[in-house]
C-alpha cells in the first residue's frame, strides 16, 4: 500500500505542478476523483495526505 500512496502522491503533485497543501487543492483533487466515480471528501483527502506525509517524514 505504501508504494500505491507514493505513486499517488507523485502523480497528483506532477499533475498540479506543485506540492498539494492548500484546501482548494484538495477540493480540486476530490473533483478529479469524482469524475472517475470515486467519492472522496476534500477533508478526508487532507487527513490522508497529512498522515502519509507524517509517515514519510517520521518513518
């Protein structure tokens, strides 16, 4: 799963051209997922994103 999250982070940041940190970025990301019939709330994406970054930073 860690490889999947790493690939997702890299793909998303490549698409946005920057790191994803702002609330509006998570709203755009949730909208992009919705186009693929995946319902994720921006707040949940933000929580997942921060947990992933914590694991990458602190192991």
